[in-house]
C-alpha cells in the first residue's frame, strides 16, 4: 500500500470513529462519551491480553486478568484512592493465581514475567483510561475531553505528515523503526496548534500560554505512549493490536497516545483550576 493510500485509509477510519463518538454525544450527551470509553477499555483489554499473554495457555489466568483489569477501571472511576486499593488487591490475586498454577513446573522466569506483565497491564488499561473518564467529570469536562483528543490526534497526524515529507533521523529505531525526530517535532507543533484552536473556541477567557504549554507537554508524552505500545508489540512479535480500525490496527493502536496524555491533561486541569481560583 502506498503512503498516500495508507494515509487515506487512516483518515477515513479515523473519520468513522469520530462520527461514532459524535453520534454518541449527540444522542446521550456526556454519558455517550463515557460509554465510548468503557467500550474502548473492554476491547482494548482483550487486545492487550493478545499482546502480553500471547503464548499463555491458561484461559483461567487470561480471564482473571481481563476481569481484574475491568474491576480496577471501574473502581478508579469512583475515586483514585479506591482505584489504588483495588489495583493492589487485583495484583495480589494475580500473583497468587500465577504461583498456584505454575509452581510445579518450577519455571521461575515465567512466573516473574507473568506477574510483571499483570502489573503493567493493570496500570495500562485499568488505571490510565480512568483518567480520561474522570476528565469528563471536571468543570467544562466536554471541552477538556475535546482538547485531549485534539491535542493527541493532531500531534499524531502531523508527526506522520512531517515524518513522510522530511523525516530522516530515527528516534528509536529498535523500538519504532519509522519514527523520526522531524516527525516528533512536527507532532509537538501539531499538538500546540490544536491546543491554540481549542483555546480560541473553548477557553478564550483563560491564559493562552498555559494552554500551549499543556498542549505541547501532552503531545510529547502522548508520543511516548505510542513508543511504549510499539515496544510491547515488538517484544510479542505482533504487528497490530487488532484489526478493528483499518489503517490503524486495533483500539490500542489508536489510543496509546491518549492513554499517556490523559493524566497529564487531568493534572493540568487541576493545576489551572487552582491557579485561576
């Protein structure tokens, strides 16, 4: 597939996803967006299992991981402290399950690896999506949620364009062979442009500089969300997390940057609300 056709496929796929999100919002308001996030967590957790536990034969362990991840996500929606408690309990339960099911084989490396993957997975799909969910519960939550998506997706798009047009120097070829410094810089510029547009239409009464700084920082961190998922896939020898979005791959391939940027944006909201109060 040529670069232009690939870009077209990605654009159409993203437009369809955006239309679905807008449709949910128009129909159900904020609740529709929360349903969309919950759906992403349900699908994304399954995709994560196919990456982290690709060679795991125990259906029980994979099922337990799936259930506990959703439990952590649900608990974190009520409060961050409750989420932390459930995360700890879930990890203890997963450690117990791995030890009981695998101790007879005596493969200590496997047991430690499975437990580490569980801790990582609980954080990635149990905790991080909850921050995006909680953004919706803040003052002007819809506007902030739009800001989050705009900053990350604009950065992703501009990074792709800059990388294709002028990309030469690789950032982390061992992790993501196609990503370049030129693309990365273009992505940050794209995030800041998106941040400016959001400020212009949604937050024009607030200080512009703070919004641009937050946009640039969120875009930068979001890029490492992309690198992180690329690392997981390369270790598992998986090209895409799924096939639900043509041109992008799976749900995780589309939201990896959003997951990493969500706590940054939420922290920015809390800091701004404190500074401006």
